[in-house]
C-alpha cells in the first residue's frame, strides 16, 4: 500500500482538476470547494474539499474514495 503525502487542499484541487473535475458553481463564501465530474451516463460525481493548509489523512482518503481515484493515481497526478 502506498503512503500518502501530507498535502494542502490547493494541491488536492489541482490533482482533481487534472483528473477531469470541474468547479461547481459558487454559492457564496465558504470554507469548502465543490467539484464535479460527469460520466458517460450523464451522472455527476460531486466531491467536496475543505479549504485547509494540511488535510488530515482520513479526509484525504474520503476525498479520493468519492472521486474514484486510487492512492497510486493520486500520487502520479500530484507529481505531474
């Protein structure tokens, strides 16, 4: 199993955008950012990322699970 690095929400957002996620329309100020990704069946996969300088490991794992990314895919996109 690949160990996840300590990352900020800005880095996670950058990786998700590289993976094809798009910013959801803003609904005012807030401490979270919403991104979505449409699939071939017209469904949207919504992922919420809290704005933090460092995300806890459990939060990062939950985001990756919701996004459908593996740890290895995440690290590969992070290094690009």
